[in-house]
C-alpha cells in the first residue's frame, strides 16, 4: 500500500506528533508499505531524502505564523504524489486544507491528535473549514476516548472515529546498562524526579518547580529544550532550586531509557489541553516507573490511570503535585507495585506493532468504504 503522511515537521525536529509520525512511518515501511512523509522545510527550498526506507519530502516554507508553517510548495507536492491513503496529522491547518482541496480523489484518514487550544482567534476563522475537512475524511483516528468525547469538533463525525492509542517500541525500555544508570544517579542525585518533553507553555513545568520547593532533598532532572527554557531556568534560580534541578537538554533516544531507569518516577505536570496524550508517560511506564500526571480531560489520564499506574492530580496545583510525589517517594513498595502495573499496561496497550496493526485496519476501512 502506498501511504502518504502529511504534517508540518519531521525528524530531526523533536516533538510528540513528530516522534509519532516518524515511528509510524518507519514501522509501516518495515512491514512492506511504500511510505512517503510530506512536511515543511525550515528554509525556502524543497528537500527530498530517504530516511530508514521512508521517502521524506520537506516542502519549502515561506513563513511561520502562530506555530503554523506556511508553504505554497506543500500543496504542489501533494498534487504530484500518488498514494492509496492520505494520512493527515492534525492540528496543521495547511496540511488539512491541502488534503481536502487537492487530495479528495484519494481516501483520507485524519489523526486528530488534539484540539487547537492557544490560537483561539485563528481557530475561530478556521473552524468552519476544519468541520468540512473532518466531514470529508473517510476515517478519523483518535488516540484516547477522552479526546473523542470532549472535542467540540468530533461529535458530529463520531461514526467515523476509531480509537488507536499511540504506541512506542517498548523493548527499548526493558533492559538498560546498570553502570550507566548508576552513573546518572550519582550525577543527578537521589531521590530523583524526571520531566521529559519540549519546554512549551502547556507542559506546566513551572508548577513542578514550585512543588519541588515543598520536597526538600528531592532532585529533578529536566530532559528537553524549548521556548520556555530560559524563563523556567530563571524561575528555578529564583526559587532557590539551582542545586536540585539538572537541565539535561535534548537527550538522545539511545540515552533516554537510562534516564527513566535512574529516576524514581516521572512527573508530567501539563496544564492545558494541548497535552492530549503524553507519550513520555508510556516510555516511563515501559521502564517500570510510576507516573504523576494531571487531569486535563484528555488522554493523559487514559494513559496513566490513577491508583493503577501512578497518581493523577488537578492541573496548576503545586501542592497536589508535591503531595503525590511525597507519597510515592515515601513508599518504595507502592512505587514498585505501581511501576510493575505500569509496565504491564504499556506492553499490553501501547506497543508499536499493535498501533501499526490498528492503523492498517483503519486504512482498510477507509479504502473499502463506498
């Protein structure tokens, strides 16, 4: 099957959706599909390259407005490409509109990763087009029941929605080098909380930093970079946390499993619905680590289940985060119990091959639909 994925960015750009598109595309290529990814380039030139059996086309970009790359080259490339299925990853209005306007002769599947949250003025203008795009799609993939139930755009097209949770290569997190873990623990301090993710406004790291004030002797490692980095580093300094927070920057994929293994638990203090799934939770769970996350009405609490794989607390509440972390750090038996259940859930529900198989079943529905 010829599959064409459409989104705004691709590796080496790092982000939740970018990582998902790469993992899915490469897994599909390994299963014998002819896979192309159409995204935008950071420059004005269009670039073509093959990466791990995936043809990657980065269309020239004119500008970026409100986190949305603008590209006239992307729809031109789309018109010239053959595909049995167009797989559009939303939110990206340019890609969605291009697939709707120029790709309707081919079956279209939309992965609805999240609502547009911050750019409300743009959404108000784009909402009518988005509704048309969703109506025109053959099938819509949602990553959690919560997103399907709470999104204002998915209710009218509920009959087209199919649940396909995100998945990862869980085997990477099952065994790590003990010497590497011990070195990290000595460097980062113990007990250790871990945050992994792009440093963006909706990640809520400021609330975790404020919680750390009420957790004397506890250390925090932050893996990731992003636009909020300087502000959050300044906040850590003003709170007197400079000696208890280590900023790791972007951590290589090969080094991430050891980071999870070195930590006592992962904290995802997300504060806005832009955090629709929290794939880092699956990574931590596969590593056998419990998770502290926030209840946003999105997939974060579908992945991390309160009392089963970790603890779920209200968003924007440093005291609640501190309480949850304190309870888990004080009870090693509870951490081990939740961590073991977390690993079982990750292996059973969020494996890469299971996700790919589910996506293929959605493709078959879309292609066969009259």
